[in-house]
């Protein structure tokens, strides 16, 4: 079994309930109104954010399907 990353977060029912409570129609409307430029600026300003998934990213991506039960050393 592989070691769990220190950054791994388990989503508990309590965390899920908090997320669902946060998603009010007003907050979802704010997110829906965001432009691509708004999103790119927020990603650029947050060093912990995942990279923006651009067309170039998808062109260079490759699908990797692990073999079931095979351990990698």
C-alpha cells in the first residue's frame, strides 16, 4: 500500500454538510458570473491552487490506468 500524502484530506459527512450549506443560490450566482480572466487571476495568486486546465494541458495529457494489484517500487 502506498503512503498517504500529508496533503490528503478525507471528506467526512460533516465536511460535506458544511460544503452543502455554503452553496447558497447567491454564492453559486457569484461563481457563475466569474469570467475566465477572474479564474486565471485567482489561480495565479494562490500558490496552492491546481494549475489551470487549458487546451494545451489536455493536448499534452495522457491517460494512465494502473494495473490492478501491481505494486510499484
